[in-house]
């Protein structure tokens, strides 16, 4: 309750860290040592109050079967979702962060950053909110259509995506770091508050409660307009 010298400053540096060590953006996604080196170097240069290991939103969808395009010196982007039909939802399984896609690389980089900086500042790692992960696994338009016409399908997909994010959060906690939830698609710029309450909030809360059960706090970032869902 006492005055502080300044507000905490925690920029989402992400791929900008590549510029600090003079490397390409794509190298951070394919080389865990390079990702750790850039993350550490950016912290050493700018001195912010927490470190976030993060490149892009597509590592988890890729681990679940989505096709991702990785330009040489730009942020990766979604090429094709993992599924497109309601029948495929039943075949979808949660990703294993220690085995699937680029997630083992992410965890290796996290361990390196935690070892180097964990004694100085909190180290966090991006974990996608279930709704955002679902939108990238199935495609945002497909998920939107299911929410209106096939809500049970949307809920089945969200349950799988929640478990995927929980498994990654558990792996992050095991490294001594803290999950940093990123849930861009939950913004009311994208979905209505009513749809947020039905299709995002219950699963997001389940994920937050899991982290809390491990005795840790968690941060949540949602892009765009959020005032209608602050409560």
C-alpha cells in the first residue's frame, strides 16, 4: 500500500528481440539457443521488469496439426487450420508440449532463460487462451459459425484446446516460470460479450484456476476492446 518509484514496465518484446542480436526472426522459432540468447540480450539492454519468452501465436496450433508459414525475417502466420469439419473435432487430441511441433524448442528456450534470469526477474512464457487456440486450430470463421449453429461442436473443440493449454501451462510451471496467457480472439472487437461469456470465459477460468492451484499468479493479455467483459 506504499508509494512506488514507478509503474512496472513489461513490454511484449517478442520477435523484436531478434534485432538486438542481429539475427532473423525465423531463427528464433527454429533455434532454442538463439531464442534464449535474444530474449536475454533484450532484457539486458532494456531492463524491464519481467521477461516473456514468446515468438508468435502459432506454435500451439502447429503442435495440433495446423500448417504454419515461417517467412525468413517476418513473424510466422497461419497457412491452414488443423481441422475444418465438425467430424474432425472428435479426432483432435491435446498436444504434448514435450513432443509436438515447435513446443519442445520453446520449453528449452524457456529453461535457458529461467536459468539465466530467474533469480533477477519473473520469467513468463506465452500460453494461449482456449478460445484463441480454438480459433486458430479450426479457423476463426469456422469457430464463429459453430458458435451460432453448432454450439456443442464449439464446446467440444474448446475442451480439447483447454487441455492443450493446461498441459503447456503445467510444463511452464515445471520449469519454474509462470504462464502468461494471451487470448487475442476473446476481445469484444472480435466476439460479443455474450459469446465471450459462453464460449471463452468458462474455459479461461478453468485455465487460470489450474495455475492458481499451483500457487502461482498468472497474467492475461487480450487485444482490442475489453471494457464490456472486465467484470
